[in-house]
């Protein structure tokens, strides 16, 4: 869709670079996606990182299971809002008007994380936002997400996305959207947002998401 037709809602909460999301072309290799560096501008990223809760456990945490405050709480609210939904829908020519959102945060990755996979068909779109400062650990490529040409070889990738500096990655899910990363053990903050399909499988995932939030509220991160 031409940039002039992208939605232009007024900015709220944490200022995000929607202009770049509308301007950067959608790439097609190895599948349709867009990568937006500094989607969270540097000055605001510093505030977000400073306000993130310590997450000592592995796995994904719904926002309600964490004590979000300040800029990190504002960021989550902004990501779940209509402006990002409309921008993503326009960029990829999708109808997301009736899609519920499912958002989780990760603070650490484990040795077993990052294996090659596709996301569930219940997830229409996957959005990943990386909230780590640049550093030497990422230059070694460990923990950098790779968009793969197939399901069998982590080295057969078209794009590699370091999980740093407020970088945004967006891709509609499909039969060839394989991705993964080389093993990294340690602190690696990321937000995953999905626009969900309707239907039984999506409802099951949303129920599981709510149950996870309830359980993790009782178990400190």
C-alpha cells in the first residue's frame, strides 16, 4: 500500500517510529517481512530498558504476570493499541480489525531456546520488538534471530536480526515462515505480540495465555 494511505493516528504514550514502519519496504526473501531499526528511538529505549522488571526465569510472561512500570508499561499499552494494528494491516494488506492481541515478554533465553520453528497457525502475524543495548555478545551472532529458507538448517538464512536497539520485526505467519537463532544463554529482552485468528485453535491459545498469566503471577519471574 502506498505510504500516503497508511494510517496517521495521533501519537500516544511512548513515541515509536511509525513513519519508518510505513516507509521501509516489505522484503520478500525468504518470506514477507519488515525490519525497522530503532522503532523505539534511542532516548526512549534507555527509559524503557531502565524500567524493565528483572526476569530471572526462562519462557514467556504475560504483562499481567510482571510488575511493569513507567516507560515499559507505556510501551506495552502502545503496542496493543490501534495505531500499530492499523499500520501493520496497511503494510501487509491484511484485515486485522477483528483480531485479538496476545502479548508476552521474555527476559532470558536458555540453551534450548531458538530452535527452528514456525509459529502457530492461530497467530496471523508475529511482531518481535528487541529491547537490548548493542554489545559484543550480539556481534558473535548468538541469539540473533534468523529468517530461514527452510526447516532444516539454521545456517541457511536470508536475514539475521540482532535483538538490539529497539528493532522491530514483523511478518505474517505462513507455511514457510521458519525462524530460529543460535543458542544464547543469558539476558535477552524481547516483546512478542501476535494478532490472533478467530476459531477454535486461537481460542485455545488465548485461554492458555490467560492461564499462564494466572500461574506466573503466583510464581515470581
